[in-house]
C-alpha cells in the first residue's frame, strides 16, 4: 500500500475515489458498516470531507477486503484489534497531528474573522 496521499486537510469524495480506487457508493456503504472509526465530517452543504487518516483507513480496508480476502466482519475485528494494539509512540504522533490540525483551523478562523471585520 504505497499510495501517495496529497498533504491536505480535507478531501472531497471524488478525490478519495481517485486516490483509493474505491467507488463513491462503496465508500458510503463502508461508512455505514464500519461506523465511528470511519466517519468523515460533512460540510454545511452536507458534502463528505475526508481527512488523510480516513483515507489511510480506507486503504487498509481495501487491502483487507480485496487483497487478503477478509469478510466485512473479519476486517472490522482486525481493524479494532490494530487500534487496541497501537503503540504509545504512534498515539503520541496522532495527538500531535490532531493538535496541528486544530492550530491550522484556529489560524484560518482568525484570518477569516479579520477579513470579515474590515
């Protein structure tokens, strides 16, 4: 799984289709099946916006289902066990990434507020 994912905060469903090779209706189905671990945010226009970590999860699911032959139930179980077994260093790097995303969002909101105040 050496798929190059561009360095962006959010990706529209069409971009995710291009990156992963998974059709949009399959992504929506997986969202319903896999639940909380795979829940893209939605814009005000109700458009799904995926983060890089969700695209990485989609690629893992694709590998488990299509290459390794897992069932959906088996893939869910495998992914759940991976998150439970995650090492502390990886959890710390995820926390740093989340903090970076929040800081970027905050600075974007401040810039937007300043532009609206003019």
